[in-house]
C-alpha cells in the first residue's frame, strides 16, 4: 500500500464528506432542523446537473450553476412549506416531514430521470496529475480547494457579518430575535436555501467520481451525520476537521480491510463516540 | 396624540385568560408605570403591546403606535416601527458579544417621532458596556446585561420603550442609576412604559401608574394621586410606611 | 415534543365506559367479521394477498407506533427488526429446515438483542440524534446484508418453504395467502391487544409521562433512560414477527427489506390517522395499501404520494385524521363558544 497515495485519497474523500456536510451543519446549528432529505437533495442536484449537461448540451460549469440555482429554489419551497413547524420548533414533526420530502424527491427523480445509472462526466475528472508518484485528478484538486474555500467563506459569514450574527442569534433564542427586529422566518428560509445550495455544490463536485442513481443519497446522509456529530453540532471548524479525518480513516479502512464496509465502519466509530462520551451528546 | 394606545387587550394562554380588556395610553415624554402582584399580568400586558410572548399566547385587542394600528403586525415588524421592548428574564444573546448584540439592530429609518441614539450616546449612558464590548453576553453580570438590553433598545430608535422590571436583581444603588437614566430619557421626550416590582421606586420616577390585579387593570392615575390610593398604600407602601418612622 | 394539548387525549380519559363483557363481545364480532371479509369480497388469491399484506404491514407499523406514540421518539431503525424477522425465517428454514416456532423464536430473540444493543448505544441521545442513529443503523445494516454472502448478498434468499407450525395434535401450514390469513389476522389481533395492554401498563403510563413532562417524570423518581430503553426493546419483536411472516408470504427475503419504503410506510401509517389511536396503524396501512393497489400511479408515483401524504399531514393536520375528526366533532357539539 502506498501510504502517501492513500493519505491524498483520504483528503479528497474527506473534503467531499466535509463539503456535503457543510449545509447540514449550519442548518442544524441555526434552525435545529434535521434534514433527512439531504441525501436526496444531493442526488437531485447531481441529476439536474447531468440533465442540463447531456440533454441541454450545456458545458459542465453552466450545468452546475443550473443545478445550484434549481436547488436554491427547491430549498426555499421546502422551507416555506415547513415554516410553521420550524418557527414553532416542532422538531419531531420536522424530522418526519423532511423524511417525507426525501421520499418524494426520490420518487419524482425516478419519474423524471428513470432508474438506470448514469455517469456525470466532469471534464476536470479527465485531467490527471502525478507528483512524486502520487496520482490525483483535476476534479480532486477542485474538490479540496472549493471545500476549503466554502468553509472559510461560511466561517466568515457566520462570525464576521451581521447576517451571521442573526443566524447565531436565532440558533440561540428565536423568540428573543423577534424582539430584536429580526424576521426569523426569512432567516430560516435563507439558511435552508444555503443548505440546498451548498449540498448542490457538493453534488456537482463529488458526484462525478461515481455513477449516479436516483436511489443514492443514503450513504451521504450517514457520512454527514457522522461528520456533524464528531465535529460538534453547528461547529463549522469541527465539521471540516471531522470530515477530513473521516476521509482518511475511510481511505485506509477501504485499502486495508474492505471497501464494501466503509460506511459500516464509520458508523461504528460514531456509535463508539456516542457511547464513550462521558455525558453523551448534548445539543448545546 | 399618544405614542402608544392599547385598547381592550385580552391575552389567553391556551384556555386561561392572563389579561382581560386592558386599556392604556402612554404619551410622549411620559413615564408610565405598571404595578401589581406577581402573576398579575404585568409582563403579559407589556409583551402584548409588543405583539410578543415567550409562550403560545393569543392576543386580541388593538394597539396603536402614533395613531396607527399595529395590532396585525408581527413582533419583529413592531420592533422595527419603534416599539422597543426589553422583556424580563433573558433579554440579550449570551452567545454573541456585546458588539454583536448591538450589531443586530437594523438601521433606523429617518422618521419623525423616533428617538435616535448613536452608539456613542448609548455607551455614554452605560460606560461599563464600553469596557466589556468584546465579552459574550453570557459573561456579563446581571446589571451589565440589563444595561446591554436597554442600550440595544435605544440603539434601535424607539418611539416607545417598554421596560419589564429592568431593576430586578440589581443592587439598590444600580436600580437608582437605571431609573435615573430612564427618567432622563423621558425628560428628553421619550415615551416609556415601565413594569416595576418596587412600587415606591416606580412612583418616585413615574408620571402615571396603572395598577393591575389578576389580569385586569383596577386603577390608574397620576403618580402623586396613586401614592395616596388606599390599595397601593396598603399593598405596596404600607409596610414601608410603618417601618420608616 | 411540545404538543401539550395531546396530554388531554391520554387514552385513559377516552376509554368508553361500556361493560367489559359487551366490549369483548364487540371485539369478537369484529374479529370474526374481519376473518370472513376476504372470502365475502370474492376470496380470490389477490384478495387474500391484500389482506395478509395489510395485516403484516399493520403489525410492522405497530412496533413503530409504540415508540412514536407513547414515547414520542422517532425510531427510524425498525426496518432492522423487520429484516431480522425476515432473515431469521429465510435462513433457518432454508438451511436447517427449521419449523415456524423455531424461526419465530429466533426472530424475537435476535430482535430483542438488536434493540437492546441499539437502545444501549443511543441511551444518552434524544430526539434527532436518536432518530439519526437509528436511521444510520438501518442504512448500515442494509449495506451489510447487501454485501455479506452468508446473508444472501444482493440477491437475498429465495425459495423459503411454506410456513409450518406443528401444534402437537395437528400442523398449521401456510402454503398460500388464503392459508396464511388466519395466522396473519391472529398476529394483528394479538399485537393490537398488546398495545391496548401496554398503554394501560405501568411502562406505558411511564413512557407517556416521560414524553409529556420529563421534569415531572424525573421528579417522581423515574429513570427516563430506562423507560425509553424498555419501550424501545418491547417494540422490536412486534415488527420482527411481522417481518417473519412477510418472509414466508413472499418466499423471498433480500436487502430490499431495508428499503425506505417500509420505513416511510410505518411512519405514515401512524401519522396519517394520528398518534395514540389504537387502530391507527391498521387504518393507516389500509388507506395506503388501497391507494397503492387500486389507485396506483406506478412505483415512483406512489413514492411521491406516500412522501407527500406524510409531509402534508404533519404540516396541515399534525394530529392526523383522528385529530381532524375530533375537531369537527367538537365544532359540531358546541357551535360557537
Ligand atoms: N408562557 C406562559 N404560558 C402559560 N401561562 C403563562 C405564560 N406566561 C405567563 N402566564 C400566566 O399569565 C399570568 C400573568 O403572568 P405575567 O408573567 O404577566 O405576570 P407578572 O405580573 O409579570 O408577574 P411577575 O411579577 O412575577 O413578573 C400568570 O398567571 C402566568 O401563570
Ligand atoms: Mg413579569
């Protein structure tokens, strides 16, 4: 086994995990909203990109932009439908509602795109680099750099802008935020749109690496969940570190043990974390 | 014309009525106090003016701001129009620094009737906050938190300030300071509705007083007149009068 | 959960005051009616198939109902118990020629073990972490089944023999849906009876208290974690037995038992009618299966319908059809207050 190569693979995989998890982290931190449709939104974004690429003949960047915009709109629609539950913070119902949305998206994608696998061909995936015996593609490079840039951007947004302060205020006490003149409904919509846009960006970055299927998306949710819990809910920096670490773990586990059970192994890590932490896991 | 007019406010929590048919008015440059026993409905009244509640309240009745009805507006819209409420209990964001709490305040539109305070004005009123501006809200003392809450309400350009027990948990000296600051703002023309446990202190600074009992307004008058009111003398001032020779 | 109003609907407050003997008679009549229903409706294999599936899916949903209605937690891991039932039946009957008692006992035992492990591992978590952990467990278990040859891998296990239950004096055998129907109905009746007992039991009332008012529960000396753990473990074998019968009915078991379909079905069945309604899971499953069998718009279309119903009900009538009916009833009873 080439350790350096696996390390690079792990970094790429981990950046992908972190990228997919970013929107979810913010959403969970700000709105306490668990989005079970996350994986299906990832799937849908990949398919919209694929559709624009192959049926409309757009180039990859344009197709990616179409996918991101479409998901932004979908995010607004979903949040508007749920707004009553979000504002009243009815978390149990919200979870189930997003599960229902996910199932709807899966069915709709099946209707629209059929059940067979497709390849989302990104031109950058064909560009290969080799440095000191370590191989990686242009797509890998893009994944890592865009992920880092997104994390930096989101961190700045949350911690250095008025809008970010509003998001953190609502995460802490949505009722009090109203007294402060903040339209909480609008902030929730914005946050959910951000979630949708970020998962779409993640999809057009990561999905070209594997065949896409309308039934995919479950693994992405599990990995996102592991990343978010290990990194600390709502903790943007923690999610990046956890994502990268999980990627490296996955790469080595796949190389040394079995690639078929990597999700199971990551889940085992999570269970160990949940049971071994002295006071378990608390939201705040 | 009054700055704030509330007419027939009724507030229900589920099936139980916490406030019934409350009518009150606050004019410009007037400090109006609300007094009553614990659970009488003072906070409910003040919050209803702001269209706000910690629980699931249903609010009926009319609220007018400078003659214009705001009863159908959500709490955040009323806040932006200048009904600035400082609720009791948790009233600043603990996870945000003092600066960030201030930064949340939306820009104040230039309109007649709004009392505009710059950040310098606010820090001039509460110099402590300047020293603590990079501290998180949760790291402030109770008094500092109260100053921050009032400070940010001023920064938001109030037409009227609703203060719910601003002095709770403060040392007597600080209570005096806070109430003096409030009085000064009123003398400059601000309208203030003040809930105060300490009726004696309230009567010292207030122009008018509403007395509220079990969800109903049972008395109203000028501070001087209310001081003579039997019920107030008995329930709130009586004890003091006997202790102090 | 902050739906305090639901406390008013606690089952004890709504139990009809009728005499227990009359009640028992009514139940017996209803069961007898149900027993003859498929044959009155023509008795075709298709009809029996529908009714057996209805009973099986209802029992499956009862497991989730116990956790969702009485504990107020959302378990997304019940497909694991469902699959455990199916795989127990499949593996033991094909490889060891085991009879139905043995496969059922194994299914129950393994489901309890799995629930105990999962319950223990998520003991400290609540709400969404609990839901996510159970969800992740289900997805991961599905992947393991898919990738493990000993469990049939992606092909699953085919050729499950007909169910045999030796009774000493005779032997029950379920070669067709018609033959399986009495057993499926029995399982359904037993599971509903179990819920009825459960919600009046000590554990049931404790669970409700934990859900409605955790501080009060703690104050009255309840160990919240223990209650949650027990309820979760109790619910698992019910769903497992449904999966067990499903394996025999289809004569095939595969990783598709972990499909989102079953999870969404279980949740929707409970939610549509409303939580804490005794016959809720049965009525919910009946409505869903009717749509899918007689008003189907294709597999993917049905997914959209099922997902939309689930989301729509929670957004528009959080208390489900039962809550809607209660509201209408109340509005009728007191036309303006
Ligand atoms: N969130 C809520 N949910 C249900 N009932 C409430 C809620 N808030 C207040 N109440 C009820 O409304 C009534 C009035 O409460 P309120 O807080 O207005 O009293 P108060 O006069 O401000 O008392 P205090 O001096 O203790 O602050 C009380 O009987 C209280 O129990
Ligand atoms: Mg009060």
